[in-house]
C-alpha cells in the first residue's frame, strides 16, 4: 500500500523535531501563499499539534497510520484558519492490524470569512484493531461564507475490529455551508458477489475492494 | 453443456420457479423470454449461486459437474459467465485490475503459470479493440460513471477476456436505446464460438432481430410454457405473452 504514495512531491514535516510548549503542544505556522502539500510524520505515540494558517493560503495536509508504524498512536490536531480566503485540505488514512490502536482527534476552527476546509479520514481495520475518530468543525460568528466538509469512512475486515466515529459541528454563523458524515461497515456484499462471479477468491476480493476504497486517497497523493 | 432437470426454487418461502427443464448443448444460443415476474432473474441468480435463493428440488449439471454443489467462484472458474442486468459499480477499482484478478484466479484454477501484467494488459487491449470500445476503457472504474450501454459493453468485454464455456446474459438489452441494442448485439455475435453456449434472457424480442437464437423458450409463472425455434419470437411479437398458459 505504502509504495503507491509518492512522498517526493510532499514537503515532509517530521513532528519529532519540533519543541513542545510547557503544555505539550507543538505548533506549526504557515504564511507563504503557494506551497506543496505537507506530509506529517511522527514516531511518537502521543501528539498534540496546533496548525495555524496566517495568510490566505491553499494547503493540504496528509498523514497515515499504517501497519509499519507503532502499535498505538494518539493524535490531537487543531487547525486554525486565521485569515480570510484560506483553502485547507486534511487527509488521513489508516490501515491497522492485530492489536493496533489509533485515535485521531481533529478540530477545524474557522475564525475568518470565506474559508474552505475539506477533511477526509478513511481507513481499514483488520483483526482486533481499534480506532477512534472525532472531528469537529467550529465556525466563529464572524466566519461568514464558510464552506466546510468533514467525512470519516471505515471498513472493518473482521468482527473483532472496532471503530468509533464522532463527527461534530459547532456553528455560530448563519450564512455557512457545513456537512459532516461517517460510515462504518464491512465490504459491500453486492460488490463482493460480483467479484465472486468472476472467479475471484476471498483474499483477492478483499485486496481489490480495499484498494478501491483507498483509491480516492491514492489519487490525491500520486 | 447445461442440463436443468425439474428445478424448483423459492425465495423467502415463496415459490418462484417450478418444474423447469432446460438442456443447452455446446455452441447453441438459447433465448429465454418472458414477461415481468416470470422468474427470469431468479433463474440467473440460481445459476450464479446467489444464496438468497433456495433450491427446493431438481438438479443442474454444468460441463459434467453438479453446479449446485459448487461455490460461486468455482462456477466461474469452471467456465460459467453471468452478464448482469444491473452490473454492480465498484468505484476505485479499475477494469484492468479487476480483470487481472479474474485472469490470475483462472490461471491458478487451471494450474497454469500466472500471466504477467504486460500479457494481461495486452490481452485486454486486444479485446477492447476487437469490440470497438474506447482504447482507454481498461482504465475506467468497474461500471462506475458508465452509461447503461457502456455497462453492458463492459460485461461483454469481461466475457471476451474470460472466454467462458457458457454465458448467461440477463436482460443485456434492457434500458438501452435501439442503437445501443444493435451495438451490444453486434459485439455479442463476435463472441459466438462453436464450443461456447449462450443463454440470452430477455423481455423483448428486439435484440433477437440481431442475434439469432437456435432455440426460444417462453418462461411464464415460473416454468417454461413453450419452446421452439426462432419463429416463436415472431409469434410473441404478434400476440404477446398472453397466448401462452
């Protein structure tokens, strides 16, 4: 899976090089107008990160939690859109096996008008893996014309895998467009049957459908 | 090739097919025609191996094997192909990756070496050209964002690549305008072979103006009420299904 992603077109940000403040928060400030997508990396099992967009910029953030990484990870990321006309993309995917546990806790704060944010977190859980997702879009009273979307989709490949998803909206402004959604489920039975009628084995079916599920993410990164 | 003997099928305790008999020999084309609710789709589903349908009695033999003992994928690997009335959309999975998985499964089942990616791509491109489809068709996601006609052509492309012994095509003409029906029929004729049997299941006679069946059967109230040659098509066109009981 990982070889489908080509990090060379990303700007790699290794969070382990940042110095936390006394409360343990890491901080990243972005002010440059046009830039490459950012790939976040860390070896830490617990991260608290604040990302501030200080200018009208168009930026995408990616990170993934894969089989190769450590057993547990707890990420808490707050995105602050502090300038009008920002465009923010937040993309995360996870593929967890065995007893891996991952938590992604996101907050997207729209402080200024005419900003867009699009958050997509997608993943696959196998064996006894567990994941938690919470995503909150906050819209300040002065953040008119906010356009914010947030989605979390998970496929469970085993009965023992567990996912909890909590998308939330907190809106204090009228003229905004905000949507959120979450799905958790097994592979589509009709799609599986269709592949079966072409002679494709269970193992190969899962591989194909999981790859198809993540294709949206792969398209964005290649 | 296919031998169905006194088949009885129910769905949720409701009897759909009963006393259904059919024999299809290698190379033959059989058309099964019938009104809505006659049991046409049930027949396809049972042959495909959909376990929502209960076979209460009867037997089905395919290429010398007891079909009802075989898993869905075993049936496909033995040379059975199902063309669906509503092909399932699989966004994110390209046709080439999908067919690669199917060809690899077939090679494994036949104890042949796995074909290389280049060989697979070459074969698919050749069939795409043979059927006159757009040259980049293999890059599309399986049935996603395709028109009704393209979905049916995608089914025929899969059939061309997988080279089945028996193809069961469920309403491959439904929902298509007359030009698309002609195109599907032209391509289907290209896929006829002396050792390949085809069962065309349809409500309307129009596709049979372009694909000549050897035998025509009328399916009504869950059983075959009339069988004959292509002349039966004209009779249905003239007087409808009400004449059969």
